[in-house]
C-alpha cells in the first residue's frame, strides 16, 4: 500500500511540474508600453507598539505600470537586491503576458520576470471608448 501511495505522489509531482512548464511555454505575449516605474514605498501603520521585528523585505521592490491596450496593469516587482531590469523605463515597449494574478514580462537575456498584479486601471479617453 505504501509503494502505491508513493508512486501516486511521485506521478503527481511529475505531472504537476510538466503542467507548469507547459503553461510557461504556451503563454501568449503581446506588445505593451511601460508607463512608469518607481520605488515601492509601503504604508507602515503604527498600532501603538513598536517591536524589534524586521521590516518587510520591500527595500528594493518597485511598482511598475504597464499599458496593454485599454488597461494599465500596476504590478509589484520584488527583488532581494538593488536591481531593476532595464526594460522598465517609461515609454519602453515590452512583451507581456497577463494572467489572473501575475503579469509576465519578457526581459532580453534573462527570460521572463513575474510581476504580481496589484490592480488594473482602465485607460480614459476616446481611443478606448470605441471598439474596446
């Protein structure tokens, strides 16, 4: 019984891993434009008691806004070091693949970068009213 259970667990890891790889290779990328990139400044609420607990690791995080068609995706780029890929410059074209919770951005030389989507803002203006 243990051998069968172990075999089932191994198969589920193998199939789960191949599903992730398959999902990564089937993403559809589209051309978008970087709107802004700025250092992420988290709001720290004071609840009446200071602790010695370390601050959340957001020292090098950035908020990136990318326009794709009539939506501006605002995403969070997390980095443990002081590094922001060079594609995140305003008015720079990037290849993106939006998902439900993440925006995948192609970065030449390093592959893909995953941004956690914080919000989606509709673009105002006449260009987005008709046909979208």
